[in-house]
C-alpha cells in the first residue's frame, strides 16, 4: 500500500513525538518513584551492576565463569522481584512500566525494512486528512437514498431509473469493500447532481479506512498541480504530483470542468497511460458522454476511458434541486 512521501513524513513525525512523550513520561515516573521509594533507586543501581557482572562472566572460560554468570543471574532475578513488589505496593499498575511505545518495532516505525503496523496506522490517519473534499460531504453508503431516483423508465436508455441506481449503488459498495490494488477502473457518467461525487466519496472513505492510499482531486485542481509541476522550478510541486501515480486509488472528480488545451490533453493521456500500465485503479466522474471525450481531448484518451473503465451511468433528476424543494 503506497503512501505519498508527505504522508509518511507526517506519520513518522507523529510517531517520533509520541515516542518522545512516552520516554519523557517514563523519566518523570522514575524520578517520582526514586523520590518516594529510595530503595527502587538502589535496586536499579544494583541491577546495572549485576548486568555488568554477567557480561564480564560471559567472557570467562570454564566452571568459574559459569558459576559467576549464574550468581549474577540469580541476583538479578531477586532484585527484579523486589522491585516489582515495591512498584505494586506504592504505585498503580503500569506506573513504572518503561516498555517502548510499540513492542514490535520499539517505536522506530520499522521491523527491518518493513513498515510496522504502528506507523502504518498513523499513515492511514494522515492519508484520511488529505481527503479534504470530504469535509463538506458527510455521507456514507448507509445514507444513500434510492427514493431520490424516480421509479420510471428512462426514455433514452430504456431502463428503470431506480433499479439502475440500486445496481450502481451495490456495485460501488462492493467495489469499496473488496478493493485491492488490482481492482478495475470505474467511469461515473451523468448529469450534475445525480450522486456521482457522493458515491465516489463513500468509496474513498471506505477504501482509505481499509488502509489503502487514496488521492481524490477535482479535475481542475489536478491539472493545475500538474501544470505547475511541469512548468515551474518548484521541486515540492513535482513531488506533490508523484502521488497521482503512486497512490493505490486515484479519484478524479468532474473531468471536463477544467480548462481545455493541449497540456490538459497530454497530461490526462499520460496519467491514464501510466496508471493503466502499472495496473493501478482509478475512478473518474464526468458530465461528458463517450463522444465528448474524443472531441474535447483526443481519440487516444477516449479509447482508454471507454475501453479500460467500467462505465456506470447515473440517471434521474438533480438531487440538489429536489432537496431545495424539501423533498
């Protein structure tokens, strides 16, 4: 599961701060314990001495070395039992527990070269913060309302609109709940206000909650970022755009609302091509139809959107208008 460098950097900073806080708390607790029960300080000093004795004995040959090592071990165990008894008598459970913030990685964030689950969880949290578009979209799959869609036949597609949208809803929920890096691409098409953004937001939340990296951008913002990265000397902008290729799921909202031009067409083709070659899923929502892709962009872009994406058609009436009517 690929997280952007910025997400990992923020997550590592949070882990480092948590580790520092834990160590500071442990030092404070130990100082209070020494002041309240001086015998604990004496025991800790003796424990360090027995450890040094054990290390020295380990280098000695023969029975003398083994005997000294066993003596040091027994003394160490006796001191640990006494310390535990004092801690239990004078302090609440865990007060003098100086274990690291994570038992698996010690708080480093990595077990060998593999990212530890503690750091991965922080990455998930930071990843979700990047989905700023969700701030104004509080819905979830459970709040999807089929009654906004008319129970009648669409005169063009010759399908029942509500039945179609029920199938779309189930497909989107299944996609989110079973998402993997090998899931296919979805193309949400239809007029404004039919729930494309709502369902793509539901997918983004669910997929991100399951630990995958998700990037959600409006088409206008995406192409603006790509243009700045290409034509400026802003290294940060170039790194920022790396996430469009690296993330597990890229969602591009409102394709067709951005400013048209040669750069947009070339950038879109490159982005589609790169992710298709890597086998990384995308979701694209648009008000354009299949014919519009070739006219607005290029036949190559149209071919990839039509041939490599599962089209999900949205039908009905503008839900925002229905809500304003109090429906």
